[in-house]
C-alpha cells in the first residue's frame, strides 16, 4: 500500500494551503527529506519534504488548487514497507517525520535534480530556465548563499557551451495577435487577495509632502566609506527609518491597527517597521523588529540582510510577522509620487520616492538641492488628515536637519 503524504498542520491558525508547484513527477525516485511540493499559506511558502525514500505513485492535487490541512497530496511506493502509516500519524514514535520548511512568502526552494545535488533557485527562476532551456545543475549561483538568479540564467542562455549552439527562448505559446494566460498563483495570488481586502476594508487617503534631503545626502557621502568598510550598504532608506522613530512615538495612532471585529483601535507599543521588498515572485514585507533600538548603521545592515533574505527566499516566519508600520521605496526609479496601499491591518504606510537635484528657493536665493517627495497613505477611520499631515511634517523636519539626531554613535 503506497505511503500517503498529507498537508500537515503547519500551525499559526493555517487551515489550508495552495499547491504552488510540484517539485517531483509520477515515477520519480525520491530520497527521504527531498522537497516534494511548494505550498503557499497565508503565513508563508512551505516546502513539504518526503518522509520516506521511494518512488512517486500519484500526485493528488493540481497546481493552483487550494486544499485543507490533512488532505493527501502525494503517494509514495516504499520498498520494504508493507503497511506504512500516513505522515500525520507516524507508526513509530522513534522515527520523526521531517518537518515542512517554512520560508518567506517567496520561497527559494532547493530542488534535488540528481542524488546529493541541490539547486537553490526561486520558482520564477526555475520557470525562466525552463523557458530558455537552461540546465540549472550546470550553473553557479551568484545570489545570496549561492542561489541562482534570473541574471545567471539569462547569461547562460546567451553563452553557448563548447560544441553547442547558443540556447534560445522557446517560441511564444500564442499566435500573433492572440493572448497568453498566466495562472494567478502563489505569492501573486496572496498579494492580490491582501491588496483587495485592504482597499475593501480601510478608508484610504494619501498625503504628500516635499522633503529637502540635502543634509542627508551630505551626511551619507561622509559616512559611506565607513559603512563600506563594515560591509554595509548605506541607503537613504536607512535614514528614513531612523527618522521615523520619534514621530511614531509622538503620533501613536500611526503605529496602530484597527480590530474591525471588536471595533477597537489597537495602539502598538513596539516599533516594528516593515520594509516592502521586490522579489522575483512579487512584493514581500520583512520586518525590522524593535527599530527604535537600532542605530543608523544597524538599521542599514538589517535592511540589507532582510532584502537579501527576501530575494533568496530565506526569510523566517518571525521576520515576516508583527509589523506595525510599513515603508515602501523603489529607489532611483521612485517617481514623483504614488499612493501606497495599506498593509492591512496597519493604518499607515510611507512611500519614499526618487531623490533628485532640483532648483529650490533657500533664504531668497535659487540654489540646487536634493529633493524628494514622501507619500503617506492612511486609514481615515483611524487617522484624520490633520494628524497625518502633522506626522509627515515631523518626519520631514527630522530628515531636513539630521544633525539634531545623528551622533557619532549612529555610525559607530
């Protein structure tokens, strides 16, 4: 009788999961602890590992299908076992089943392609490799922890192996003038659900203010060499995070959530700031916990670490939970302004835009200054316009005069 692998109880109130991608096919030989399938829950992307060594008999769910906890996902023919038990009820307490590996809502899954060899690449990178007909097992990853990136695959597709013609993308799957349909799955589906829920629930409005970052730019230029010596990428985002601390304490309604079921505003004591991060799979929001206890360099280092972990699919559940306020930035391509969507149930999110040298009037003279815009989206059910404006101008005031709060200890 084949061994049944069921969707386990992952905890955290998770009742179901979406089958994002099968990592094996019927007839494949698998080893114990080899990843079988990627499952997306509301909390994280999870790899379900094989509890036994054997041969895949059947895959019992489709990619994109949402199944409840306890559903049999796959069956394995195990040599030498006459009546194996299901994963959820191991027959012998002496043999623990491998636990699912929980990562960020972006999974950098390790896929076994040959015995003893694992390839680190996100599902999007694997899909790109499939389209470009590039064998991942032959590549050396340049991403964090040796992960294979989209750039690695693109380079391999453009570089012919000795004695072989260059790899080319597969022809389009639709006729000219037709259309191509891409399933809404995994993280992209979760983003769609969360954004729609946020817009359906909160009363969004956005307030935008100009900010003169000239003093920050000058401070960063002086501090960059010291940061580089420590292996830290000192970005403007680190300054914004550090500047937010006192205004969030001064205006606690922005560091809050709204409990719709109980009709209560929940003020958060901790300052746990989410940093919206773009990945191959979509946007994810790792959290800097206790941001108020960190110096400028410590914040920059944590932003750098979390961004790398997000893009490699190595975030832990803890690093994704507990955020009280979110910052989103697209760096040099930040544009003039935007209206960020709230990371529900939070009531505020700050958008940081392109820093650009522009003419400005200072003490009656037109001079070049490094200017940017800050877009603050708020839930009007909790935060009134005047409160939001006062908060944002408090942030602007700190960014325009960083000497008042940036001491030697900040860059030590």
